[in-house]
C-alpha cells in the first residue's frame, strides 16, 4: 500500500463550484468569497468573518489592525509552527516565547502569566491538532493582569486589556465548553491550506466574537483595507454603474481570497460535519488499537471538549529523536507517510539567530523528541487504517513499546 500523509478530500461538488466561478467571470474576490464569509460566521456562531489568502495573513492583518508594532511584546508558545511567531516579527514586535506545560501542547499558564509585562499587547494561544486551549484560564490571567496593560492604539483602548488572538489553524469546527472555535478568543484565525480539514487549496480566515466597544462593520472594513492595498473599494464594489472612483487610505497589503478558493470552501463546508465524523472514527480506531502499548496519545474527545481531529500525534516513552526518525523511515519503507509536529521554534535557525535557545524550553524539547504523527484524513479507508496500525505496532514492538 501507499498511504500519503494528508491528501485533500476533493469531490465533484468542489469541482463544480470552481467551474461555476470560472464560468461566472468572477475569479478574484467576489460573491462566493462574501458568501463563504457569511457561512463561516454562521458555522462559528459569530457575526463577521474576513476570508484572506492564508491563516498567516489573517494573523498578521489582525496584529496590524490592533496597531501592534515596535516596542510591543506578543506572547506565543515555543512549541508551534513558525507562522504563529513570524507574524510577530513581520510587524516589528518582540516575540515572547513561553514553554508548554509538561506532557501538554498548551502553554504553561503559570509561565505565561509571569511573562506578561507593561509591553504585552497580545497573547497567541495555538490550538495544535485541533484541540482547543483553555481560554477560560487565559482570560482569567488577562483579567488579573489588566492593571499592567498600556494601550497605544485606538482599538487597544477599546479592549483596555491584553487581546487574545487564537492561532486556530488546525481547529475549525472544534468545541470546548459548548462553544465553537471562533467564539472563545477575541480574534480567531483559521487555515484552509491543502492539508487542513477544510481546504480552499490555500487560504484562511479571521472571525471575532462580539465586543460592545467594537463596531463590527468598521472592523470588517479595516480588514478589507489592510488586505486590498488600502483601497476603499474592492472589485465587486466597483462593478456598480459609474462606481470606478476609489482612494488609497494607506499603503497596505495584498492578501485577499479569490472566488475560486471560496467556491472550494463553500463545497467543503457543506460536507464538513461528515468529514469531521470520519476523522473521529479513525481516531477511535487508533485509540483502541494502541491501548495495549505504552504510547501517549492526545485527548481528542473529553467530557467538555471535542477536537477537530486534525492530527493524530503520539509520543513514545523512552525513545530518542534518533530512534523516532528511524521509525519514520521504517514506516516509509512500508509505504506509510508520517510526520513530526513540530520542531520547537528555538531549534530553528531563524529564531536561534534572534537569541532563543532550546535549553530554555525543556518541555518543548521533551515533547518533540519522541513525537510522531500518523496519517489521519477523511479519505483514509478501513483497510488502510488497519495497515497503518498493524505496521506501526510491529515497529513499536521492535523498540519494546
């Protein structure tokens, strides 16, 4: 068998939507993008959503919307993909990395609280594998530290506290304490990259929960300006009779979503509950199969939370990173693609060059050292799941696990 790691689940439904976009004449931002934004808001139980070219763009535009820049600090976990942190660097702010808690993928909240200073403007929790962070705990800490907050931008003043921006690239559709991803953080950024549960090939979105001090339409328009060169009208608005006139409010950025992408997203959203169901069926099969081993697995379904089932990450007690890499090769020899999520940020050249050292983040290294991610996607067939289980258990046995 040949089992890829995470191919997209594309059907004729998605293909027809793309053809419809091509035939309509709208291939850039247009009616399908606006409809996709509306449907995301309905799904997430929010009022407004902006679709953009990636989750990275969604996070960066949010930081720019909030006026984050030089002299500001943004707290981010050390165990995440670079996008969570690179956006902080893009706007000129200082990343303040916090180690994860022991045997957890969430930030150590005690260390997070200690990291807050008068310069802290934003906290970026990361919902790795589609398992939502403890936002109640995060907001408790934010409230506790509100006296330290020093606003230097109009929107910051309306919050009058640290703002919580979720990197929920993995978590679209996840639920915690009865609330969906999008309802928990102040701003929530999703990814629709090719390997994500819901894909638009490339793409992302940002949605935000209601705040009595914010005018939602004003926030929406600010995102439009930031993502379309600071231009006061998008292409759709300029189709009205005689409506060519526009202005450039600021020399902004270009990261809008196209209707080709939104068409794929609309089709995926119609199928999404079934896609999530299939992912959780596979997770349950993996969980049952590995009960007899010493593997540590992530809790995708608990009393108060259900993940989006994005990644099946396991850890192997007593295994070194060298042995873990041997296992990956052995799985590949059987035709099974696996992965590692993630190499901690302080191990990467870009962040080492900024002065971060992995020795200061022992829990992140300990998690990385023996982590491996198995294939998990909606197109995975029953016989393929069994094939993955059978071969992985054999390899585990070779290492006494």
